[in-house]
C-alpha cells in the first residue's frame, strides 16, 4: 500500500508537470505568438529547472527522508503556482512592454513564470525514489520503475491537456486543477506520515 501511494503521487506529479508546460505555450501565445522561439524558451527553462530540481531533491532526500518532507514538496509546488494563476497575465504584459523581441522576451517570461515551481516539482521524483528504495541491490530497479510510472503520467498529461483540457476549460481553470492535485497529494503524504507515527506509538504502548 505504501509503495502504491508513492507511485501514484509520482504519477500525478508527472502528469502535472507536462500539463503546466503545455499551458505555458497558451499563456505566452497572446504576447509572443507560438513560434519556435517561444517553445524553445519554454522547453529550455523547464529542462533547466527540472535538472536543478533533480539535483536538489536528491540531496535533500539524504537527510532523514520522510513523508512529511515529501508532502511539503507537493505543497510548495502548489503554492508556487499561485503567482502564475493570479499575476501571470500582468507579468507577461510587463515583460512584453519592455522586451518585445520574441526570443528574449519569451525566455524571460518562461523564467519568471515557470522556473521556481518547476524546480520544486523536479525535486519530487528523486525524493520518491529515496522513499521507495529498501536496499542498494534493488535501487536501480526501483528508480527505473518509478521513472517509468512518472513518465507515463507525463505522457497522459500531454495527451489530455493538448487534446481535451485546453478545449474544455480556460487556462486558469486547468491551473487550479493542478494546484488542487498538488495540494491533495501533499496532504495525503503528510497524513500518512502522522498516521504512521501514531501507529508506532500505539504499538509501543501495547508492547
């Protein structure tokens, strides 16, 4: 049950990351269009932010890994989406007024909107691996399977967002859905942490 829970959370994170990345093109299109410059900027910022997130998440997972810290990564991801929801359009308008070149303007816009939340989202995957690894012999298999599940989530998020969600809902509505997803995932991980702690206390009392 514990393993399935971590895998499910990793799946949700993979789904959400690709949803936000695809929405990035829709957010920036009214200002800089949908050229290869815009998508190049978005992909660059996401890849850079994820790489930093993988590094930080791996380092943070070394010190007393637990579900409380794990859940805080999801809550942090949710909170860092709020500036995009509330101020995304205003931020893009300011950037467009001062940097109208689609290359540098889109790069700056992608950095301002997506860099920080994507760094924290990227920390989730290596932390998930650390929580699942039982011994060194199985670490490679565990990491491979978790990244398989996370990537399946990313693929599904790409299809669902590009084929359906952007046709059915407004951008902010989808972002609120992603916010709620991260929030619920974070709260479920934190709840598991405290439930496990209470169970250990009860078992100690019975002993």
